C-alpha cells in the first residue's frame, strides 16, 4: 500500500471513530422562537447599560415564575407535603 493510500485510510478510520456528541451539551437553540437571539442580545445590552446583570435579572424572573406557580398551587402543594 502506498503512503498516500495509507494516509487516506487513516483519515477515514479516524473520522469513523469520532466520539458522539455529549448529550449534556447545550442544544443549538432547538426550542428557541424565531428572533430569540437578537432580542436576548438587545436585552443584555439594555440591562448592562442600566448597570444590571442580565443573569441576575434572568434569575429573578425564574424565581418569579416559580413563586407564582407555588402560590397559585399552594393548597395542592400543602396536601402533597402532608402525605
């Protein structure tokens, strides 16, 4: 086998043996609505301009959603806690 053919075979073998993508890596926006990235970038710029950390702001929004859910379902949550 000549050197060039052996190199091509090595390249093909290497490509086949590549590890599959890790399942815990971020998905590339599979569930993001159209225009999401642009609005996210603008929101980050606006908040940064106001001296607010985008991630602190986002964390507070997440907390609001969870607290609102908990308050609207407090009776069911209390029943489950008693069980």
